[in-house]
């Protein structure tokens, strides 16, 4: 079947029409004629797989990575087109919000589109001879795409990947399933994380692999993770079990299991936007929901008179408290647990501003309802999933007015989008 691609919809599917029915396929730029194989034919739409591009767009370019479908499928287009596509996707997603005149959404590009990620996670493929590091092929848990290097990470990280290709020709350690490499852009250090089914394999890796890898002066440490169901046991294999990153004047220490934004320069741009809104009100009482390492609470500490940071993950809480001491922040209190379990304390705190950075699934419904009933002055909602953000914003509209929606390209060359929504409490009705 031949199709003409209309557009690319979130999260990265190419849309065409055949006989009045929408067809989604995995590759194709707007305007391109593609040949597809039909996979599923449903009542209202069909799903297909692109076999080849028959008429290419002038915006099409050769991908840098052989495994680009897994790491960054937008490598096939110019960055200018990628920005336009993401901006159009946000306009479409948020077009149904009530009482908001949405003619254009600002989209902030990444200052760099290569080597911007401070983390990469790869799978060991032990079935191959010799074994190799790989990404999962999209849509499959059993097929792999070799990753000899990756354009999204630095030369320093790619050097470690190359050294592993040599090490894997030696004694196999099939219990070790994944390698994660984390990098501090500030200090230049690397932290290796090896995931394994058993501790013996990690100890053997420390004997066989770490001496060769430690010849790289940038290797700060190596950590093993033993997976026991949902429980993770961390073992220090070499050097330090943490890295430190500096954002502005704030230092963040984080470990193997910590969440930290993958594109630090873009984080600085988000914080600058939030500060701009806070300046006329500072100092304010600030709440940092889903606080992680205390990222926003600490970065905005200079604009706050008092801060409440709420976080549920014990590993993040450990480093949050470390980061408070590192940065000598004394006016921040930590509440341990899920944000929705602290609703009463959140409302009693009387926040003038609130930063919300939830996981992809968005906010708990009872928390949205509570904040609608007792509005904070300003809400800054940062989301890595614009569809759940749109859902939550609709619920917020009864208690707040939407001041702005801005896209931030934390993940260039990929379909992912980070979006900041700024809301202001509506004046009480008389």
C-alpha cells in the first residue's frame, strides 16, 4: 500500500489517510510518499509499518546512528523541521483547553542536539558471538540493535562503550543484563551501573572489567545493582557511588538510582523562566512536589522564604538531604512519602507558589481536586508527557487561569517533549 504522510503526531507516529481511514505508520516525514505493510486494521484506524520511502522530503537527512530507530528516530529530519513538528503537536494536544486563547506555543530549542544526554542505558546481548551492547529494537523485547556508539552521548561515554566491546570478547557474565553510564558535565566524571541477577557476577565483573575501565581517569566509580523482584540492592564496585552536577551555583549529588534531568542546560532554561514569574513575588513560600533530589526547591531557594519538598523514593530523599547540606540551605523541610498523602499539610502550608514535576502518568486526581479547592498563588507544572498534562490542566481550570504553555526541547532528535504550564489562582468569587 502506498500512502502520502500528512503529519507526525505525538509521540512520533506518522499519520496518513487511505479511503477516509487514518493510518498510523512508524516512519515517514510530512509530504513523503511511502510504501507500507498493514499490521492491524481496526474500525476507526489502521496501523502499518513503513517498508520504504518512495518520494523523500527535502528535509530528510541520513541518520548518524545505525540504531537511530531505538535511540532517536528524529535523526532522519532537520532540526528545524523537528521543532516545527513538536510545536504543532503541542498546539494540537492543548487546543481543547477551555478559556485559553491558544494561537501559538513557544518552543525553546536545545542549545545542542548531539552529545547532550548525561545518561545512556544499554542491554548486554549475550546470545551473540561475540556478545555486544545494544538497544532493544522498537516494539520487541527479544530483538536487538547493536550500539557501538551513540550520537546522543559524549565522546567520553562512547569511549567507554567501545572499551566494553573489547571486554565482552572475554569471559561471559550472562547474569549481568544492563549497563548504564552516567556523566557529570560539570566535573567530567563517569559512573557505571551494572544490573545483575546475582552478586557473584558483579564481583567477577569488578575483577575482569573494572581494572581496564579504571585506566580512564574520568571514571569516578562503578556500582552494581542486584535485582530481587522490585527490590534493588546497590553494591559499590569501584571508587565513588555518586556524581555531582552543578546547575548555576547549586551543586547536586546523585547516585546510581537517582532521577536527574538528562539535559542540564535545558533545566537551566526552565528554572530561568520560573524565576521570571517569581521575581515580583519573592520571597514566597514554595512547595516542591515530586521533588526528587530537591531540584527545584534548591534551585529556587533564593526566591523562597520557606520551602516544603515532598518526595517518596528513599534513594532520592537520601541525596536530597545531602544536597541541602552541600548548598547550606536551611529553610527547606522534607516530607517523606507520596505527594497525595501530604494533602492536608500542603494546604496548611499556604504556598505562594508550587512546582510540580510528576512522573509520566501525571498527578493523582485527589491532589488536583485539593489544589483546586485551596489554590496556591502560582503553579509551575513541568511534564514529560503533554497528554497527561493536558488532562490535568483541564481539571485545574476551575480554580486557576492558564498564563502560558511553553515547550522545552530536553530530548532533541527524539519524539519526547518537556512542557511547562504556568497557572495563577483565580480571584475568589464574591
